[in-house]
């Protein structure tokens, strides 16, 4: 009897759905194929998940392949992240594949590359060349990139910040302001976007006094002015009023429940000259190193910046170069696919602009754009990067499954959402441990590759130590591909000597103190 009731209820429900499908006019598919047409929308909804586990090969999917995600997940969980039975890549034919050339002998005694606790500091002192009052040597060459509270949940930000503290890395706040979730022990890089969230007047203009209050109340180690990002360079944003909760309104300093538009350009400066004045104002008032973050488009901006810095009186302390491959931010498809240069092309052009004027030792180069994988990170260091920032890979380490729903507020793992029901599924404590394990493992992998090349630090890997496949059975050195001249991508003698001396002692106190500036 019960079974007949269930069948009858099911049939009635399907009949009602079918009747509705036949009379509705929004979807032609459902009018023509009532009831069964819904299967198409279901399959479309879960398509990315199906392709991840059923359709694609281990190294086919984008933006991160199954092999890449597996390596990150295993590293974050402290599991075996090795792969057996050889590579499943066609390494003789895949255009652009990078090969690291190991050396038979090393010129120095190399460290224990299997110690996950080993420190791997920056080769440069951030803010040292310009004599900033609070210049310091970052303790880690791997740090967490800019992801705002608002784009990520409070639980996700908490996990990342706690993970940064455990791993001894820095955590970039993103442009959404410094939230309570950023105050869990990790050192911070405070990012200022075009809306100056947390440091703004009612009309959206910048307020230096509010910036000073923010810096004084948190472990802010540096300030980053965001000019653009890889996800949507040159494009402002809109935070709908429905998403401006009391918490977000307070953190960002914006009216509750009202739409908040972020302009595409800064209002505190309008050209390179006034931007450098703004940089010097921030550095003078706070004592902190100050840098810029940008994706790379036309090169006139960078050429003018390098030319003005060559005078020696003003300058940025670091440059964060973001790849145009598209990152964690939601963006129009054309911006993710086609606006700004890919990382390797963009970074090499920016580095070369400063190298032509002999300025590369005067600032720190930070690289971002899918660099949380060892093979990509090594190429970045060979091109001249001093540190790397990781974003999507850090998200994967705390549970992201690449469902690609970041722009819908329906992230199934509670990371890229403000939905309380979804966010509660993410436990910040356990995920912090995973983030820390991933960050440590990536550092350790960089040490292993450096040792294979015969050097003690990835900053000593050069553009001649890597070759890029140029076609079937043919490859060119990285320096040849990107037009590097002799010495480009390498540290100057005094910088190299300082980091070599510190690596010889491997003293945490020495790393933190750094040389006198």
C-alpha cells in the first residue's frame, strides 16, 4: 500500500512538472521535452565536476589539472605527494614545457632539502635599498596572495591567516580591507585598491589618518597599492547592496545595504609622478615598505616608472607582477582570457625594463599567477622573481574542489561565499594546518629543485638553467625565449653575498634581523 502511495505521489509530481513545462514560455527545450528536459540543466550544472572525475585525463583539465590538484591536496594533508611509473606528459612535443637542467656538481654545501621546517627567506631586504624605517627580510619566499574578505568567507580568511602564521609566511589582505579574520597571528601585507576600503572618507577618497589607525592596530609589514589584477585588469567592480552586510560595511567603511562601485583607476594619484609622491607619503608616514601590484599591458607605464626611479629620490620598494591568466576574482570571460599579458611574458618585460637601467637590486620582485606549483615557481625565480604569491593553490589547500562557482556565491566548500550555511562547513583550525603544510611543502620543493641545479636558494637559479620546448625535439633557454641579456635574472654581488652568508648560518634570528639599512 505504501509503495503504491509513493508511486502515485511521484507520478502526480511528474505530471505537475510536465504540465508546467508545457505552458511556460521561457525554455523551448522544456516545452518540447517536458520533464526529461530538466536532465540537461542538471548535467550542465554539475558538468565541471563530471569532467573532473570522468572525462578528462590527469593532465588535461584547466585551470588546474587533476595531477596538479592531487599534488596540492596530498601536500596539504601531509600525505605522499610523489607520482609513480614516470610522467604521463608528452615531454618531447608539448610546446612551452619547461625543463630544469640539473648539475652534476654543486659549488657549495647544500642544506637538508627534506626538512619541512627549513627556512627559505627572501634574498632581498624589503624596503632596504630605500632605507625604510621598518625594512625587513621576509622569512619566506612563498606567501599568500591578495584575496579579500567578501570574496572569500570569514572562515576561509581565518584558515589562511592561521596557516600563514604556522608556516611563517605573509598574508595579503586583498583590497577589501583588514577584517577581524585577518587577525589570527599571520603577518600582513595591507592592500589598497581604488576604493581605499577601511582607509577612506565618505566620498571614497583616501584618508591617511585612517590608514595609520589600521596599520597601528595589526601586524602590517608592508603596504601594496593595487593598480590592477590578472582577473580583470583595468576594470572596476560593483559590490551589490544586498551583499553589503553590517560586517562588510563596517570593515570597508561604506554605507550599509547600498551598492558600492570600485572605480577602475585611483583618485589619490593620476600618473606615475603623482603615484610616486603617494608611495613616498605612505612610506614616510608609516615607515613601512610600499609597493605596487599590477598585471602587465602597455609598457609605457613601466618605462616611465623605471626612468623616474633611476633618479634615486623616489621609488617603490617592491613590484608584484600578476599574470593575465585570470585569478580568484570573478571576471568577464574576455578579461580572464584576453586582457593583459600572461605571467612569463609580462614579468620578463617588466624585469627587463628595470634591468636596462641597472635597478633590479633596488627593489623586490614578487610574482603571482598560478605559481603555487613547483615547476611554475622555478621558472618565475629564474626570470628574476625574489618571492612568489599563491592564491588559488592556497584555496585548494583548504578544500577548494575547482567547482568554478566563485562568482555565484554558491561555493560548495564554503570558501568563496558569504552564505553562512556553506561557510560553516569549513573548519578554520583543521584547514589552517593544511594551508601551512602546503606552504611548507612548496618551499621544500623549491629547495629540492635548487639543490638539483647545484645552488642553495631559488634566487640563484638563472634563465640559462631552464629550457623551454620550442617544437618537436627542439628547445631554447629561458633567456633566449625572453631576450634576457647577460646577468639578467641574477642577484647583484652584494645581495648574493648577504643571502649566502645568512643561508650558511640558517639562523631564524639572523633572517629576521637582516642587515643594517
